[in-house]
């Protein structure tokens, strides 16, 4: 029996340790959470691949200005004797000529571009602009990810703070129930009043369950967003809600957006690339000039041998069909320029709208804090007065419970208002492109 008891104790200890390890706890500041979100973002991995693709396009454009050197060779076997008729004076041919059964041939050709109408130069410059545009788009996505992490962090914070408020109120409500039960047993209050208090406690328990459910969902969402195991329990930094106490005039943020928005800067790079694309398309109507060189060697046993056949020269290429064919590449590029110009105008309008909207939301959120703080102060004072009245028989149980419920709602409202104001300020910074990533 003693051996069985020892086994049970050991098993219980093992299960307890396993459960403790299964739920890993991690304390994160908002900046740390943002860094993890960026490191584990799937969207940024896609952006990195796009940068690699744009860089490869730039390399391809640069390669076009380098010399082209091609080497070729061939060996041919002739199973049937060919008829060879040499027309040179003094050289006999025909049936009495040499028997040729194989041919070896090799050549090397070099081409160095000298002039291409600007296609190569414009292509390189355009590719550089597109690489820069890809990098700027990545920076814009990083700022968006930083805000998404802040939003998830904010939800986790609000859920956690709500749990604390409801737990405190539940403890107080349960103690009140114990007091009311004693009062009922002593005939000081009616059973109906005691049941009303019990019902209030049950309502607080339901609110606490809902807050814990919201916290668990927010925690899992945060774990997935940061690339952490789903069992990781996160603890948030409560000081982050103090951010954004000094808000400047709206014109300041509009100006900041025009200077710092990465998507606007990326679009500017794309417009430059499109402009160069039109120039490169025009260059298709111009001739191309290249320095050429070559080497040829051939060996036909018993008949002909050629070595050191070197040639150099200038090659000119021009597509005569350009004289009657319309340059479709140019029209496509010009249409692309118009599209990007219209997109630029639309983006600028949207930036003005976004900044003004988020500025108003930030101002509204700050005003809500003052209102909720005043409401909480009033609710707390109202509960204190109602409690004194109830203790002196001047207020009903219903009035006391209503005052308690109003007090809970007001205190939760203050926390949520402060958290929402901090998030609204970060959204304003995102719309201006100045949301810092430390």
C-alpha cells in the first residue's frame, strides 16, 4: 500500500510539473511585441522575395551593357562520299578529288554594345527605382504590422484590466453576500433582498467569465501574430497607455504624412521608373550599334584546314518594320504613367482624409477619458452615499445594487477609454508614416 501511495504522489507531482511547463509565461513590452511581429510576419517574407525579384531585374538590366561572348563548335560525319567540285584554277575536283568523311568546325563571336538608343541606360535606371520602390513598400508594411500588433496588444491589455476590476468586485460582492446571509438569518433583511444581492454576484461572475474568454482569445491571437507557441501566456506593460499626451495641430500631421508616408514615396519611385520606361520604349525606333569580333577554325581532313580566321568590325542593327508598325510598348508605358499619376492624386486625397479622420478620433478619444473619469468619480461617490443610506435604512437593496453596477461599469470604462486613446494616437502616427519601430 505504501508503494502504491508513493507512486500516486510521484505521478501527481509529474502531472503538476507538466501542467506548469505547458503554460509558458512571458512578459512583453509593446516595442518587444512589435519586433517579434515584424520578425515573424508572413507578409514581410513576401516583401523580401519581391525585393529579391526587383534586385534580380536590376542585375539583368546591368548585364545588357556587358559584352556577349558566344562559342560554338560542331562535328559532322559524312557516311556517303560527297561530290566536291573545286572551281579554283589549277585545282582538280570531281571524281578524282579527296574523300571527305568528317568535318570539324568551331567559332567564337564577341559583341560589345556601343549604342542602343538609351534602352540599356534607361533600363538600368528604371530597375534601380523599382528596387527602391520595393524597399519602401516593405517599410510601409512594417509600419502597418506595428499598428496591428499594437491593436492586438491593446485588446489584451483591456481584457486583462477588466479581469482585475471584475475580480476585485466579485470578491467584494461575495463578502457582501456573506454579510447579507447573516443578516437574513438574524431577521434583519428579507430573503428577497439577499437573493437580489446573490443575483448581482452571479452577474459579476458572468462578466468575469466573458472578460477571461476575451483575454484567452486575445492572447492566442497575439501568440500567433508574434510567432510564439499558442500556449504562451503574455503579460502586458500597463505604462504604454500614457503615450500620446501631446497632440499637435492637424496641419502638422498632414505635413508629416506628405514627407514620411512610405507608400507615397514608393509610388514616386514607380512614377520615375515608368517615365524611364517610356524613354526606353521610344529608343526601340532607333538603331543599335555594337563592336563585333570573331574567330573561326575548321578542319576537313584530307581537304581543308582553317586556323586564325579572326574578324573585327562594327555591327549596325535596325528594325525596318518600325517604319510602319506603331510602337505599342510606348503606348503601354505612357498609359502606365497616366495610371500612376492618377493613383498619386488619389493617394494624396486619401492621406488627407485618413490624417484628418484619425486626428478627430484621437481628439475624441482623449475627451472620452475626461468624461469617463468624471463618470467614475461620480459613480464611486454615488455608491458611497447609497451604501451609507442603505446601512441607515434610507435606501433599498435595489438602489445599492444599481449603484454598485454603475460603479463597476464606470471603472471599466476609464480603463478602456485610456487604452483606446493610446491606440488612436498610434493609428494617427501610422497614417503619417511616423509610427516608430524601435
